[in-house]
C-alpha cells in the first residue's frame, strides 16, 4: 500500500532522471502533490535541455543514464548559477559511490527500495538545506571502512608482508635483502608496492599505518 504524504507546502519543479521511464513515472505519481511541475529525462541530452529550460528546484536521479554518469552530469550542473539540489535514488550502490556523490555535491542518497515516507522526509530535509543519507547506506559505509585494513592486508603478497615485518624492526633494505635472500632492488620494489597499497610516501608512514590498521601486530 502506498502512503499518501501529509499536507505540506508545495515546492517548485522537480526533474526525475532515470533511464527506466516506467520507474520515473511511478515516482512522479507519488510526488505530484509536492511539486508544482514534474519533468522526466531518460537521456543525458534531455537532462541538459530540461535543466537549462525549466531550472528545476530539485533533481532526483538514478546513478546512470545510457552512456552517461549522473554524478558527472550533476557536477557540471552545480557549476551553474541557481543549480538545483540533487538526490540519488539508485537500485544499488556501494559505499564508495555514496561518498563520491556526497563529496561531489549531492544533498541526498537513498535506496530505491526506501519507503514513500522516507522519501518525503528526505525531500523535506533537503529543501530545508540539509543533507540526507539513508541509514542503510551509512551502515554499509561504516562496515566498508572497518573492513578496509583487512582488504589492504589481503592485497599484500606473502613476500611483501615479510618485507614489511623486517622494515618495521628497523632493518635497512640491504639487511632485509640478505635476510630474505633477495636483491636489494627487489626489496625496494616490494616497499614501493606496499606504500602504494597503504597510500603513504615513506617507510616510517608505511610502518605506522600498517600498525594502526592491524597489518602489523
């Protein structure tokens, strides 16, 4: 059963951006009492045309249109004066995508399976100048951040872990090479690979981050 929204003030125009027209039409029907006019764009060209012509108050978008990223389209639109607020309403999205969208300027991020009441709350929040991210995405993001050290450890080879352990003991590359029966050049290559994985620029930072992440005990 679809819940009707409570009586609230009506906003300006809404632009729904979705390659699945049937989905967009259903969303339009749900929100028709909340906006003075609702438009639908199913291609990037139509999106750009409508943004320019009707200057919507709010855009609710999927992540992709045929051949186009809606986050990229948003970034271009937000450079314009009087740009609309953006909510993303995808079927699926990983934590990195949510972070990217919000960092790029999105004001809302909800799952397409959200309830009508949550969508109404998000719209009210965003139109009041706030940012709204669904709790399910926040939980996924927290889980991903907690799992990141384990992922980084899994991406290191057994030999790289050995090199890291010996460097953490204060050993020079030449000494590590002798201990592990490798060339100094190979040890340095392993160190550079580890630093790339840990996103650091020197050996001290490499050891510090490895300890903080639990890669080194």
